[in-house]
C-alpha cells in the first residue's frame, strides 16, 4: 500500500509504503528511506513519529538510512583519492556525523519499485555533496520474508569516494518504559574506546571484564552506551552479530549483517526508551590505518546487507 505521508517545505511529496506478510508489517518512508513502523506480534517494535514534521524537526535519524558515511568523521577531514578533503560538519565539535547536515537521512528518495512484500528506493548524491568526491547513485531494497526484514543497500560512484551507509532504527521490543531490562548479546570480543568527541582513540580494546562484555546474553542495565563493537576486520558473509530480546513481551530480534562492526547507542537523551543498532563500517575508519575500508572505487559496487529476524518465545 502506498499513501502520502506529507509534503516537504518545497512541495515535494513524501510517501509511505507498507509491506506485509502473515508475520510482519513494515512501513517505509521515502524521506530518509526510513523505517516508520515494524509491527510484529501486534506490537510496533521501532520508535517512530506519526507526521513528517516530527521527522524533519525532531526525530533526526529515526529509522533512516544514514550516509554517505554513517557515524563520525573526526573534524570532518579525510583523504579521498589522494586529496585532502574538508567535509560538511554538523556537530559543534567539528565532526561530520552521518554524512553531514544534508545526508541521506534528510533527503527524499525516489520510489523505484514495490510489491506487497518489497520496496526499492533510489537516491542520487551529486559530486561535491557535503564535501564528498564523486556522484553517488544509491539503491535501498527492503524485503519481507516471513518474520524477517531484509535491507540491501548498494551504490556506485563515478569517482573514488567514501561509502558506508547504515540503518538507524531505535528498537524497543516491549511496552515497558525503558529498555533497561532488555537482554542483549553481541558477537564481538572488542570495541573501540573513544575520546570526548566520540572519535576512536586507537586500536580496539578487549571487552572482557568491562561493561561492554555482551559475549553472553545479559540485561543492558543503566550504563550509557554509544560505541562501536568490532565484529571483524572487513565486510564478509551475512551472519548474525547481535541478539536482543524482551522477557516482558517474549519478542526477540536477531540482527545479521555483512558489516564489520555494529554501533550500539542507548539514546540516554530520550530516557533510554530505545536502542539504536547500526551495522556499519567502524567510525572514522578513513583516518585510522588498519581499520576496515570505507573506500568505494569508481565503477565498483558497494553492497551491504542487514537482516532483522523476529521471533516470539512461548513464555516470557
């Protein structure tokens, strides 16, 4: 089903496309290619707004695809194709976050194709947009298969550029006031320590004997979290990397991805009402030797796949 969700200030229409299977109902907005609803077992498990104005003015990044580079680039500086490039900053400390102030999450994507269980959205990001080199053509395909939501992101550039998108949904698997009692497991033995500006300080650190040890399923608790967990040194095969569940509702979500890391952000500014789970390349990777590459060469195809797999236990 396709319906108008609202209009941008310049008159462009924003549409909402709803996909359904017997197990899952998902609504996607053309604004930011955003997940607006994900309904499983009768419950919306993603934080959302009800109007376009909320997304434009308040709910920055909620459910959106962020890029062309997800996460932070320190001081908005990078070397691309041998050139020192100054990117557009959108943090007070000078960092470029999620592609800058006009990243993919703030843009209206084009509805290319759809059916009852899939939708394809496309986006063109011009050469020089937010300071990045290369005209980038991006495709996002959401598809439902039973209780699984699959997102395939692909892109091509006419010049060497940086390309590392991520889905930025805030997940909440029960109607409890917070996600403190949610349980989580992450397939990562290390994480990236960060400085006061949330930029990685160097090599990954071991999670053992720290608050970041989620190698076994445990309650999230009350610790503040906005860190990248290191899954592997480069993109690879699609495999599970994070598990989240609520004992209150019995709903569980397994996140599988081809990505090298996953940023987990517990949204303390929102009173911890949702958990952002963002499979992606490690933050500021372009400025750290030995980190996974976010370089996309001209003529090559960027491809990243993430699946959100839902289930319900027979007892909570």
